[in-house]
């Protein structure tokens, strides 16, 4: 078994360009100095892999092949020996590739051979195809950077290790297929197949490559079934999109560097999907600042495409102008990409070696869009290239089905405007050692309905649903955009929910309707950001202790409430931008102000939130949401008429009056709606009628 000295991830050109950029780009120079300091600090240390304990088998350590728990267990137990050891090897290998100094080569090889000689990958040891796959990619990156410096005996030992690892991952992955929660089209199987495929390319083993590409949940199956809406990963989260994309990218890069066919970036699946689509999909969801809505498991992180490692890879290997434009919009890093050697650093190494000094291109026009396979409705005020970097309002409404990494967050909204994320749907970060997916704060807060911008019934979570909710209306004109979705009684037994969101050039109008045959407690929830972590409104209310309850409500802090029947307002402040909430009054309303956690330690500032509580059979939560630069709120909201299932509202600003008529009947078809202004009738048949009258 022989291996040609050819690049696998990083070409000779990549290394040569990095040397040049260390001299010419200050952030690259700072990054490499940091990397080199990590290598020098540990130059006399040899990291040894942990040896399996007696009885440490897949079935005795982790029952039912729960790979999430297996991966978490190994991260906790083997953190220093495995992650730090591999990171150190990779850092030393990179230092050798750049400087050519033998001390880095020798210590990196020592660590790689120590792992090659261990028994971690023997049959019957702990089932963890994901952990072994992540290990394999990191290991191969170090080997790739040392490719011209390995002796034939060192190469032989490493090859034997890689073959044993690939067989272990393959066997464990096949064993996981029948019972894997959420199905096989997941980031886990993307990593399983990518790692075995890359090992197959490296060893020139066609059986490994064939399995990685053509088996169940292999590359072709994953891009065919795992990609929905022509570019978004199917696990119900914007976060894990990039995990799956990273894994599949490693395999595609190995094929490209070794000049293998087909080109995995552009080859089409049966449904016409390509890996390249996964690079472009997030841009279609992005807000004007290129940040992404945090949907599902994002663990408190807000992803931004500016400078994102996968965008660097897209520009390096696809060369499409839009990716060059995104990178040209990115500011040079103010901090080092490799900060902590106790976290995986492979992504940062790829970013350094794949990035280029000059990136240029042009943006694509933005537009409002319906992601039908995901159940996401996106509204954008500006629909052109001028959307990017603008003050444009934008909104996302989620009516998707339940998925592996989604939350009980249906009919939730995320709002953006004036350059700020106004209404985030953001979970709390975990500071635990281990896997975020199994963290306590995810279990006790992030996945629950009350942590999202939607309505909670009787302080309980929404039910798991296998099908999307009903999209009632979706329309976008030059004057406004509107989306309406209903659950048809599927989220809570005996309760009907329907949300209608209208967006103009200045405000959002949100109407959340609920109806049931019996009284229920309805909590309308909205979360926002504030630089001081508080809701501003001038009326503190009475303290309310949710801590006596069990469950997610007990996670809120500084809770206070007040009964109020009339229309009321509050706001939040981010720099010069204030975000105003005005809600129509209704008898029996209790307004609850609280703070949700930003992380599991409640590190300030917390995330302020408002709950509007009503105990009733039927109600409509009608709110006007206005982002403004300046102190004063100059919009008012009035209920002009509400009868026969039609709600007519008037929004008054200094320059105009908007009238909005909404058909609120849950089962009614489109009907004729009428607005009377200055004695003149304006009508149309439909669900919504919006009319603007400018002041003379």
C-alpha cells in the first residue's frame, strides 16, 4: 500500500500564499505568531492517547447506540489527551509547513505515531463514529501538512492507523443507521462518510471511496435528500447547516486536490442538488448585515457570513463573485482565529490556508422568499442589491415541522431593522464541558416554547408535529409584505393559533389570534436586545416569582407584572436605535416583564423579554413594532372596527395614515374587506386589505 506525496487539503500554493500573507497582512501575522507560540509552549511535551478501560465497549458504555452521548462522554473524559493532543499536532505541522524547522516536524510526528500505535479503533471499543470522524479529519490535516517529511516507515504506520480508523467508522455508521434519532440525513452521517471518503482518497482505496459516495447516507444520498429549498440543510437549524457543509467540503476538497472525478462541488444528484448550493443557501436567509436568523439549535450563537470559514472555502474553490464580495465586506480579524488549544482548531487552519489577500465581486439582489420545504417565510422591505448593508426591515416567520435540531418554536418570528437584530430567537450559551446538544441550558431553556417569540398555552410546550403548519397567505408588494400561518389545532389540543405579520417600510404589524372552546392561559412572548439588558417603559409593576415553578418559566429572572386594560407601550435600546412595542389593550391583560439568560451563568446583560398574558377562550394579540433612530415614538395604533371576524386597524404617523383590514375567522375563506376613509369606501376580496393615505 503506497501513498503518493500529493496534497489532500492544502496545496503547495496554499502554503506559499500563507507565507506571503504572514509578511503582508497584519491579522495573518498575528494569527501565525499565536499559533507558533502554542507550538513553542508545548514543544517538549508528547501527548499520549487514552487507552480504553476494561469493558469499555459500545454496548456497555452507551446503550442504544446514542452517538450524541458517546461523543459527549469522550469529549469530557478524553479532552486533554485527544483534542489538545491533536490540536498540538496540527499546530506543529502547520509551523513546520511554514518555517521548515525540524523541531516542529519531529514533535508533530511523535504525536501522530502515538495515536497510530494505540488501540482506540479496534473492533468492540466505544461506538462513536462521529468522534472518530472528527478525529480522522484533524489527523489527516496534520499528515497532509507533513506529507513531504514523513519517512517510509512513519508513512506505513500512519496508513495502517487510517485504514483501521476507516473500517471502524464504517462499521459503526452502518450499525447506527436503523435507529438514529431524526433519520440518517444528518451532520453525523456527513462526517462519517466524508472522513472514510477522504481516507479512501488518501490511501487510494476504492472500496472506502465507493462507500463514502454511494452508500445509504453517502455523499450523493446526502446532497439529494439532505438539501432542501435548493440550498438549506434539512435538520431544522441554521447552525448545523455549517457542520454538515464543513464535513462534505473536506471530501470535495480532497477530490479536487487529488484531481479525482467527479467534481463533488458541482456534480448533481437525482433531484438536481449540488454541494455548491449549500454555500449559497444561507445568503438567501440573511439579514442586511449578513447575519443569519438563529433558528433551532444555534446554542446562543449568531452566525454571520462575513469572514465565515465556509465562505472562505467557497471563494477558494468555487470562485463565484458573490463570495468574493462577502469577503471584501469582511473586516480583517481583530483577534486571533486560534484562541484556545482546548477547542478544535482545524477550521481556523483551513481559513488561514484557503484565504486570499484580494477578494472582490458583486452582491446578488435580495428578495422576499418562501422556503416551502423548510417552512420559513422571509419578508424584505428592500428587494435589490441595495438591501445589503441598508436599514431595510426584514422578518422571518417559522411554520416548519419538528426536526432533529428544531425547537418548540412554531409561529415564531425574528425581526431585523435599522441595522439591528430587533427580535432575536436566540438560545442561551452553555459553559459546560461537553456537547452543546446535551447541555443543561438547552434542556431547561433553549428548546422550550417560552424562550421563543410565539404564544405559549398554559405554560406548556408545543407538541411535536410531523407536518408543516398551514400557510394561509404570503404576498409582497412595493408597499408592504404579509405572511399568515395557522396551526389548525395541531400545536395544542383544542386550541387554534394563527399569526399574521405585515411589514411596511417603517413598521411591523403583528396579529396573533388564538381560539378555543375552554379558557386557557395564553402568553404572547417577545424578546429583544437592550444595551442595559432591560425593558424600558416607565412602569415597573409588581414582583412575580416564577422560581417557585418547575420548568422553563423558572429560568426567567427579575420578573415583574402589571394588570393593564388599555393600549400600552415599551421599548428597548441598541445604540441610537430604539425598538418600540405598542399593543392594543384588552380587559384582563397582565403584562409581564422578565429577563432570559444569555448563557447558563446569567452573564449580564440578560435578554429582556415581555409576556402578555390573557386567560380567555379567544383573543387577538395586536401589536405595532417600530424601530426608530431617536427618542420619541411617533406612531399610534387604533382599533377602528372589529366585528364579524374582521379587524380594522389604523396606524397614524406624522406623514400618513395606514388602514389595515384583516379577516380573522379561522375557517373562513377570502371575503370582501372594506375600509372607509373620509366617507369613501375602499374594498377588495381577500384576507388582508392595506391602504395608505398621505397627509395633505
